């Protein structure tokens, strides 16, 4: 799916006029309910992947929803053309580009590490003991995080609970910004860069651009990756129960063949 649609350079360019949301399916009850309203598959329950393009109010499907873009478009060219048409029908998107007032943080640091390992992206973590200081750090990062070269290049997490940073060895400061490489199964992370809690925009942007340029995005061979994880006894317990029977059966087959 990703190779034939979402990684296509034309679609990436067209997406700049959209609010692109990477939901975590079974990690948030509200997200799960939203996804179920957007698309109800034949199984009648929430499945592991959902794709759609919604109206600006988030209430209407503008294309046929499904498990992936192949349900709505013939190919990447078709998707690009329809996305361009939709953006022309909603010109307000261009006026609001790069103006989001929040970082797109995941629910927790461990979820961010897991998502980043799946998506082959580095994690940017902000942390501080007080909520106000954490908000200040996040606000200082907004311009950099939503800049054209860096938007979509990181998975974000933010916490005031130092215990959430346990999977990332070497965190000694009371507050700051970390750029982290997720472990192969998203259960740990290695610090690639550290920034102070009062980042200078130009310097931080240059450092983050270097991370993006040097980050090794080599996705593992899927089957052997899953098998090794099973052999190591690695599993992930989601926040709400998984209901995708296709995914559940695939895991059962993989465990039976270990």
C-alpha cells in the first residue's frame, strides 16, 4: 500500500494542502470510535487500518473509505488528481498551512516509540517536570516542527512523568528535548540528539534536518521480523482490545509456526 500510494512523491506534494492524521487504532478509545464512524468494514468491528479523506469538519467522507487508498483510487496518479481537486474545493486549507498550534504528540512515550518503529521514523520527545514548562518547550518547537522540510519527519511525544523515559537510557536532565532512534520493536530507544529546554529555532532546525538526512530508514523484512519477535517473546498489549480478526489470525499462525 505505502509503496504504491502514500510514498509516491506526487501524493506527498498534494498532501501539503491537507491535515494528515496518523491514528494509532487500538491505543485510544476516542480515536477508535472516530475511525469506526468513518468506516465500518464487513466484519462490523474496527480493523487495524483505515483510510479516508474527510471534509474540514471531519463529518463527511469525500472519497470511499476502506482499509487503504486502493479502495478509493485506481493508482497513485488517480489519487493525486483527486486530492488536487479536493484541495481546490476547500481553499481554506492553503490559508491555514503550517499554522497548527499544537505538536502532534502520541498518547505516551512508549506508544510513540512503537509507532516510530513501525513507521521507520525518529521520535522527538519533550519533557519537563511542570506542565507549564513542558507547554513552553512545545510552543518553542512549533515553528520548527511545522516547517516545510521537517513536517511529517518525526513521531512526537511529550511528558511530565519522568518514568515514561525509562525505555530511553541516559536521560539525566530535568527538562529538555530528545531525538530518539526507536529500537527494532519499539520497546526502547537510543538518544541521537539532545537539545536544551530553550531551543534556538535556526540551530534546532538545522540539527533536526541533519537527523532526517542521516536517519537510516531500512524497514526490516516483515516475516522474519515478526518471527524473531515471537521467538524473543515480544508482544504489545494495546490500550483497548484488538478486534481485527485478520490480524489476530495472522498472529496466531505466526506463533503456531515458531
